């Protein structure tokens, strides 16, 4: 996987498929064309998204997006944090269920 597309399904009406909030492109994040996302996982709260990739792990804080649901043309620009403790390939990510800040790589 090279891209993850976050879509707000709350905007669905009739045949409309929802609004794309952001396309998370790991190629652009790590600055390397061969970067691939291996696994993604939402935190239990639903406000954070972690991705394991061939260039380490990234976390997006979706709560900081300030999404305006009344404006279907609004663009969301989410910048992830790269977890510096692990820069090699991360094949799997999982959030702890008792501690919302606990992430297993």
C-alpha cells in the first residue's frame, strides 16, 4: 500500500460516496519512492491513525484536523509524526486497549 485515503462517511447523501478528507501518501512523507505502508491501525478513540512502513512508523493525530463538516470543499492537511525510535521496516502496528497512547510496533 502506498496511499491511505481518509473519507468522511458522515457526509454521505444518496449516491455521494462521502468526502475525501486526506490522501496519506507515504512516498511523500519519507521522501523515497520505494516506501510502502505495511499496516494501519486506528487508536481505540478513533482520533489517531498509526502506519507501519518500510521507512518506520508514522502517527496522524486526526483530532487536530479541525474538520468543518458544513463545508464539503474544505481541504484537511494532516501532517504525521514519524516515530524516531524505530526507523527500519515496521510490518505491524497495534494500539493498546487500556492505554490510548500505547502503540506496539
